[in-house]
C-alpha cells in the first residue's frame, strides 16, 4: 500500500509540474498589458519574506507602483513581465523587507552626515589616536575643506583608546593648525577641540568648570586639553551654527542616506523638540525625504506640535513624514549612572554620591499625569526607561492612566528597557506593552554595566529571549547616534551577546537570527501601527526592500556583523546606492532660501544634564520689576521637588528640568498671613511660576521664561 501511494504521489507531482510549465508557456504566449506588467522583478537568490512564525522563502518578487504585487514561484512571476519590466538576478544575494528603525535620534543625522565618522571598530576607524587623525585628514582632503573652516567628527570613544592614550588638543593642533576642529564624544555629551575651536566657543584657562561638568586640563596647567563634557559642553551646543532653508533640504537628504546605507527605509526621531520638528516638516514639504520619518514629540513639546499638526492628522504620512505619538523620558543612562534603580550603583554616583540609585527625571506624580495625558489623547506612547526603578515608575503611571479599565487598545512601547526585572515581564504581557530593547549594549557598554551594576544585572540586560518566550513581540534599536547606525551589528549583538572585551553577556538571552530580524522588521511595523503596509514581503505591502550580500539565516552567527548592505529600495525605487541623477530639491522661493534656522543636537540621555538644580536661588526681578526687599523669596530645585520660601509662606511642588524647558506640577502653600506687601509679592510670584515653561542659566544667574518671555530672574551664591 505504501509503495502504491508513493508511486501515485510521484505521478501527481509530475503532472502538476507539467501543468505549471504548460501554464507558464501559455502565459508567455499571451503578452501582458502595460497596466498589468510589473515595474521590477527579482529572483536568483534567497528572498526571505519574514511572514509567519518560521522562515519562509519565495523564488521571486515583483513590484508595481511602489507595492508588492507578487511573491512566489519564479515561473509564475513571468506572467507579470513586459517590455518595460526591469528583471534583476540577485546572483545569490539575499532580499528582505527594508529595516525599520525602532528608535534613534534621526534629527542628529542632518548634522553628522556632514561630519567625519570616528566610531571605534567594528563600526568605524577610530581604534586609536593615529587612526583618528588619519581619518580626519582623509575626510578634509576629500571634501577640500579650506583653511579657517570648521572640521567636525563624531563617535569618539575614549574608553577604548589603547594604553590610556587619549585624543587631546595638541594632537588636533599639530594636524590642523589652520582649521578649528571639534570631535564629539560617542555619548553626544561632550567632545575634544583644538585651540582654534576652543577660541571660537570661548573656552580657555579662565573658564571655570561648572557644577556637573568636566574640563580635562593639560597636566600642570589650567589649559583645556582633553574632553569637555556635560554641563561644561552646553555652551558649545548653544552656539550651534544655524542652517539655511536650502541646507535644511540638502542635509535632510544627506542624513537620510546614512539610514539608506544601513538598509533602513523608515527612520525614527525619538525625542522631538519644536525646532527640529519644524525643520523636518519644512524639509518634508519641500520634497526632501527619500525614506519615511516618524517623529515622537517630547511630552513638554506636545502643545507646540499640536499647533503645527492637529491630533486628527497624527499617524498619517504626508510627504513621507508623520507624527507617531508622544515621548516621555523617566531616567537617564546606566553607563552614565543616571538611570534609576531600586538598588545602589556599585561605583557610586556620577558626582561621587554614595548609596546612589539614580533619580527619576520626573517625580511619580508628574509621570502619572503625563502618561494619563497621552492616554487621553488616544495616541501611541513611547517611554524611555532604563533602570528597574524607572520601569516600576512607568508601570505605576500606566496603571494610574488606565484607572482599572484595560478594554481600550493602547499602543505603548518602552524604549531601552535594559534593566527590566524578570518579575516585571508578566505585567508587560498583561498590559500588552512592547519593550524595545538595546542589545548593542551587550557589546559596547557591557564592561561598564558589570562595574556599575554587578554580574547578575549585567547578564540580564535587554532580556529578549525571556520577553519572546513570554509572548511579547519586542523591537530592537541602535539609539543612533549614541551607538552606530549598523543594523547588522545590532542583529549580531542580539544573536551572540558578546562584549567588546569578548565576554559572554547572558547567553541564555540570545535569540535566533530569525527572531532578531523580526525585531527590526515586522515587530517594529507593529510598534508604528504599520503592519498592514510594512515589515514583511507580502502582496499589497509597500515595496520597501533591502538586498544583503549574504543571508543572515545561512551564515555562522558570529559572521552576521560582516554582512553588507548592497542595495536599499523604497517603494520600488533604489535609493542606495544613490542614483547618479539624484539630488535634493532646490528651495523654489528666493525669500525662503535666505532664511536660517537653528537648534541643538538632542538625545534621551542629555535629559539629566542641567545647571539649575541643587542650588538656592534668590529672586531678583519679577515681571520686569526689581525685587528690593530685605529677605526676597528663595527657591531650590532638587530631586524632583521644588521648595520655595516666599517671605511668609513655604511653597512646594513637583518639577522637571529637561534641556532648557521646565515642567511644573501643582504648587501648594502654607496659609500664614503677614505684611500685605509681602503677601502680594508671594501671590504674584506663585502666579508667575505656574506659567513657567523654560529656563536659562548664565553663570550664577537664572532666568525663568513663559512662552519665550522672561518672567523672573534669580541669583545664586552657591
């Protein structure tokens, strides 16, 4: 019986093959119309659809009008071939869905696209000081940078320089005596400059190191010589060169090419301030975008963004740009020791604090209100939380916002989620919250985590294996420019979990290459509510594709990082390598072309850097009038709490200082009576504080602003 069935099966298979050949011949005999013909057809290599729970390959893929119209057998795709169809033989190369950026700081790409990339290997050439100098010289020569013009680089990592030999001012002076040179640190929190750049930014031996800042000085002198970091670097950011309207467009195209080179067809601006938002919107309206860009305005910027784009238009692409939801940041970075934990850092705080656990950026009551605001807006939320205490705070805020009603779907993603505890994962499952992990830390920062947090926590960073096994569909991200924009390196880190020092970092949390690819394609599409159009190679979806020189599922896991992006295709059109005729559109209006716009780089981890906290400030002016009394009101920002003595009553409330913006909670006051003049001053002072949304620190002077107007000024003797 078995042999009879086998013979019958073979016969039926033969008949089926013959019928398909006959059908194909009949199709070839009937010319296809121009309306039915595909624009492009690919075959001849592994075509991985990323659809389903297991890897599925097809022999051929066809696209028309920017969408996939066929994914299947090669002999069947010929039905869509006509005279104008471009047929591509992959010659063994792999075709996959275009990669989706789950979290980065896209806006910074506009700046670094015109800078020299100096990441340490394997993502860049910056292995030591001579290599950095050589790359800078090559960069300057290729671009024919004239004398006197600024030369900039990014990605310098002092922690990997051999034998402790760090880049310094003298190195840059010797190589570039006629150009100012600024090399930004990989953290985006500081940099190294030569003498001409230091002069340009007004930093000298007379410059005092501000609280929370670092100025590495030449041994035996006060001369700035090495890294200038944190608050000491803020004046450099504040002097960012403005760009013209045409540069906005040109730099947008150049920045997006960085993503295209990495195989990315959708980029994320993960913490958007109003200035960069307006730049992205203007560039989009000018037709500059070659990829899709999704912006998540920071919670303090939401009302400003709503004035530009009403919430009814959020989630909708216009000129390849959309507002995707709102961003909230609850803590800082674990390697910078500003992430919030439930247990102390083993190495103390960044300012040598003892028993240091880090702090929440927003106090719990403010975090609750912010998360609830986003829930009531009915838009997606992405929330930065690194330490386990920050994740606890997020879960508390989430439960506060939902108030026991979990019936309405809400798309929520926690960004980084690095030190999630195992006992927190079930709540993510219960609430259908998506973690976006940062597995690149297992390579770039593992040694710092081992020192700061100990072996048990360091081995469990970004536990993608446990998350997937619990039923979650996590995404994975680069956080560019903090880590390099290298999707194959990101996949390699999730699959192998090997540190820069070749240590094994939580091997039980490794994932398969297929799962790692899911976390950068289909599951990211779900994060952006775009699963109907992106993430897999299926008929009807956008033809956003990437061609790799090797199939990530067919190489040795340790070789994944060496896979190269050969071509990136957006809606059926090749964008990388850039077509010879491709160039950014020109600004049509002469009036517009002369305008300039300015904003500073921004990344999540800059949120903990400010100069206003932990000082006692004495009121000097209120609403433009000098305060001239014996004991004027005083104020102190510390640990998320605002403490005020108004002269008679004590006032308190919650606050957050983010960049140069202020978010105030409700201010409460004691109810004592006293001198009528002092009572009136207190009342006016309290009203002014309730309207504050920004601040500036100038040495020992503080200005509080409302809608750009100074409402109060203070002086500190600290």
